[in-house]
C-alpha cells in the first residue's frame, strides 16, 4: 500500500494526479496520460510548458548567480525586467517592485498606498481605509484576503481580517445589470455607489479603491463594461484617493493587450501583475507604481518601508524577462486576440444553447462559462452540487484529458458555478477547436450525470 502523502494538499483526502513533464499545451502524468492544459493552472502558463529560450535563460542565470539580496545588489535581468515593464506603460508607471506572488504584490500596494499619504508631508494622515469590491479576489495573505470579497475563502478568517476594508458591488453585467439598463446607466449607478461609499466613510479616510479589470477566480472571468474603469477612477480622483488595478490574473497579455487598462485608456495609480509575468516558470509578480507616488517618496523619506528576502530574485527575474521577450518577439499578443476570437465563437457555437449555460464571457484568451439551473431566471444550482468542480474533475479523467478551472461564485446570494479557460498565448487554431470540443463534451456529460 502506498503511504499517505506527506504534503498538506488542498484537500487532505484527495491527492492530485502526479504530473511528470510538460511540453507546449500538454502536461504528461506519471502514468503516461497526456492532459491538454486549457487553463495554464490559474491562467499562469502563458507560453505553455518547456519553452526552451525561457529555460535556457533560467539555467544561465542560476549558473552565474543564484541569489543576492536586493538591499545590497541588483542584477541585470532584474533591472532590464523593470525597465521593460516601465516602458510597456509608455512611461506612465515610473517604478517597478518585483515580488514572488500576486498576494505579496497586493500587500505591497496596500502598504505603499498608506505610506504615500504619510509621505505627502502629512504624518497625521487619516487615510487608512480601502474600498474594494464584493465577489473579487486579491490574494490569500491576510491583507490581500481582507481586500477580496470571496466569501468562501474569507469566511473562517473573518475575525482576523482587516477591519478597514469595505466592499461595493462589482461590475457584473450578467448578474448586476438591470433589465433594459444601458452600459452607461449601469456604470453611472456603480459610480454613484462608490461615491456614496466614499461619503459614508469620510473621503479623507480612504487610501484607495481596488478592482480587477476582469474578475478572475471569484466570478469566473467577468470583464467590466466599457466606461467602468474610467468612471471609477474619476470618483477616486474627486476624493484624492488612489485607483489601484489588480491585473494579477487578467494582465500581462491575457486579455489581448499587455495591460488590460490600455483597452480603456485609463491609467491606474498602481497596478499589480503576476501570473502571465513569468508564465509559471518561476514564482514572480510585481507592482507597477505611478509617478506621483514615486515623487512623494522621493521628496519624503526616500524609501519604501517594506521588503522580502526573495524580492527581485535573480532566477525569477531572468525567467520573467525571457517570457516577456518571447511574447514581444513572437508578436503573441496578436495571436491572443486572434485565437481569443476563435475560442469565443467556438464556445458560443457549441454551448450557448445548452440549457444550463447562462453566460459565456471573456476577453483575449481569458474565457468563463457560468452555469445556471434555470436560464430564464438565472437561478443557480445548489452550491453543494459543486457543478464547476465536477466539470473540472471530469475533464481530468479519461477519456477527456483536459484541464479546466472550475469555481463557484460567492457572496451576496450569488452562487453561480463557473469554469475558466486560459490557453497559452502561443496556442494554435487546432488546439483551440480541440479545447472547445472537449469542454463541450465534458459539460454535456457532467450534466447528464447530475440530472
Ligand atoms: N489577484 C488576483 C486577481 C488573483 O487572481 C490572484 C490569484 O489567483 C491573486 C491576486 C493572488 O495571487 P497569488 O496566488 O500569486 O498570491
């Protein structure tokens, strides 16, 4: 008998499949089975697996210098990566802070937001509060979890979460827009709600408003409607608060432009990035910081009071730099947009008429499908059925062999099950069609079993 796993897996009594290798869009299991990786984990593997120029850059870096502390040393790939990221914003972000995970990036954003107001020649600043959104996810550490509105992940820890974060409605056209309401009216209503929350809290007490431009894990890929980000930024500007975008999942090319905010030409004061930055080759994430914050630091204490042992890690920096060079060099953002269109039409053609598919939405190569019990009323399934997770599990079993990211919306009575799809940026039309075919089969077969 095999001894029980020593790993504290997510589910104590369910050890995940043992994976042994990966190439391109496929992961091979220890038993030889190949799995089509249609999600790159949680929208991480933007170049697929085993990309040679990335692995070579990492090997070269680790042989030259495996580690150094960023308080004492900098290294070329770290400097080059930061310069690349700054320049990718057209200089609208002026400094870059590189860490190991999206949660760390969010913690850094929160602390820097607070420090910014102290640096503005105001040691007595009352700005200590944050406004975030319900049905959002910003990470798992206590600060980041406090920002998120993912009820299921927050629930056991509620008593130890930060008390200075409040949550307004997200922009969720499928669930939140009223019948007959235009995009403009919906946006105006959400802006009004945010304005009201500022006034309720006292605008002079708020550091920042934080939002994902496309909600990932909490809702199953929900893009905000046109005009939303601009309207939210105006409310922040009106009250002198910072506008922070969490692009950890939706950014770095996933939605067809390197930064999702480029599509609405609205520039955040700070922006977190993660998954697509290093494509899973190394743990790496970052915080892009706008000029006014950097200037305040510059004129003030001159240092950010924050730091991690592994920030700007040499191998992570080399991996991320190599990933970004491939994306740029191979013009992969165009492929994201083209293949995204194919994925959209394949999914809609195959699944729109399914009696339990309520909504198919996304951008670029980031797509979500929401399942409902009743298509007319949008009534969700009983959450205990775990439809999204059932689809994820079935996908991994023979004969399907596809990795689909299943989830469940949480908060405010919204319990819609969903799945996420996030193929690599260098995918092909054949792969996209195969993904759509397999998703269709897995979804249909799951519902045949459930009903
Ligand atoms: N922010 C968003 C939008 C995310 O989707 C995630 C992770 O899924 C995070 C932050 C946290 O990132 P990490 O899991 O790397 O800590």
